[in-house]
C-alpha cells in the first residue's frame, strides 16, 4: 500500500512518523474523510473548505491549497487502485518537544491514506440500532479534530450494548452520533440539529439538506428532543462512509422501535441518483 507523508507518496512500510508530532501527544490536528465513487472523489470542495475552517479555528496555518489537496487524493486513489472507497487526510500542528503552549512557526504534518470500502447496502436496506447516551464531548464539536476519545468511547459503549452507533444527547437535546449526523422525520417534517458548535456539519448532512430542498421535503435545522421521538417517526443517520442509513431501534436513555420510512427511502434514492 502507498500512503502520503509530508509532501510525497511512499510505501506504508517506509512511512516513519516524527516522534514529537503534536498530533500524537495532544490530538492537536484536523482531518477529513473523502468518499471515492467509481474512482472519483465526492464533494471535494466542501471537504477542503471544512478542513480549512477546522484548521483556522484552532490556529493551524492552512498550508494545503485546494489543488494540492485534490492532487494528494487523486494520486493516492490512482496508485492504490481505489474504485469505491475513501481517502483519510490528516494535518497536525507540527513537531516540537511536548509542551501545551504551541510555537507559531511549526510546519503542519500531513499524512493520508486510501482504502477500498464498499457501500453498506445491508445497513442501508435494513437499518441499524442506536444506543442513546449523554454527549460528554467538548463544546467545539464543529471542528473536525483528531481528538476523538469521547467519540471512540461512545461508539464502543454502543457496540457493547449491541448497537451500531451512539445517539448523543445533551440533556434532552439530540446532537449527533459518534461519527454520524442524525435526522428525525416527524409528521412529514425532517429535523436535524443546526450546524452550530454542538455538532460536526457533515458533508453528507449538507447533501441531504440540498436533496430535501430539491424534492420539496420540509426540513428544519432545529434541535429535537429525546421526548419528541416516537415509534411513528422515521429516523436516519448520515456519514461519508454510510451515506443514508435508517434507524430501526433506540435503546439506552430511551427505548423506541422504528421502521425505515418513505421519506428516508426517497432521500436514499435521491442520493443514489445524484451525480457522483
Ligand atoms: N466521521 N459527526 C461526526 C462526529 C463525525 O465524525 C462525522 C464523520 C459526521 C458525518 O460527517 P460527513 O458526512 O462529513 O462524513 C458527523 C468520519 C466519517 C470519520 O470520523 O470516520
């Protein structure tokens, strides 16, 4: 396998990472996961913009132009012959001996790899279950940082309870999943948490909002509560790797059984039909 380190593509076994990378000690860095469909990157500009924003919000100098970002993704997927899969792209603040206070003249460290990955058709068809639990993350969930311990713990707690994903809530307000955005369809209206500091503004989320507009499905970027969720509603989760996946069961803080519904199915079809 070929991976990207700093400014070039090399064999994975030749990739030696600097010992004092701040990403390793502090999770001091940002990342993106970009889908490849039939050899073509999906929503490249949106990913680059989000990376730029994430970096800027934590004062990492954005050293990667959109062209360079695009070139790295293209080269990785070509060399590794990725047909359907994704590219993981990470940028840390840089290298210096461990201290909380960072220097302003560091060069960001870039690492990226590509991976073949099928579309999870089974989950898309049959749905997944969620484990509802308190969202204990920090208050800047809008930044796509590599500091993901709370997300890692949430996902693993969900798995321990036989669920595929966590449903995170602050008090009664549903925020998002450990690595997905969450939508509720109630009386024909689609609700999802607004893109503020409590959630990551998912690229798939943004596509779903566009698709809802195009298909004239009423959609409100308004928070919904645990007590709003009833078994007559539809719920689905979205991410780059999952696309749109219905939720059929929630356990944990609440217990609800749901069916994949007509709005979810129409959005899935619209997502498939969208040019990639
Ligand atoms: N996760 N919310 C969180 C906390 C996420 O980590 C992600 C993505 C999303 C969905 O965003 P998008 O539609 O842009 O993939 C929402 C990626 C896939 C990951 O960490 O692997």
